[in-house]
C-alpha cells in the first residue's frame, strides 16, 4: 500500500491511499488516521483526520504551513496492523510526500 500526503499552505491537509500499482483505494481501507506536524521552534501539532465527503481521502484542518522544514508523522491502521511513518519535508507551498507500507 502507498500513501500520498498533501500539506496545504492554508492548513487543509489530505492523505490518499493506493495499492501497489497506484490504483486508488477507498479511504475506508484505513482506520484511525492521524498526522503530527512538527515545525522548527513551535510545539508539534497532532491532527486526527476524517474521511472526506467523497470517501476518497482523509482530511484535517490545522495550522497553516509556511515555508521551511517540517516533519510529518503519519499513523494509521491497515488490515488490523498499525503503522507510523515519519517523513521529513521541505515545504514550499503545496508539497506532496508519498510513502509505502511494507
């Protein structure tokens, strides 16, 4: 399983899940999706995400993301197994970060 994280400059963040050949998976394939956004010099921001109205992605609204280095730790449960993946990113506006679940 792959995931893609979009950090929006205005603070609306999304996560999509896809299979090994990058076909979209329904958001309901994952559960208990959270992210923690760590920015230099400020407290980390934990966010609990919810499935969007289309059922395609998980969304959360948090603090706006400004330019600079951030670390996003994504946590979720997939097929009963928990995952937690920290991902460093340099944010310059809309920035997509993706990863894979073994």
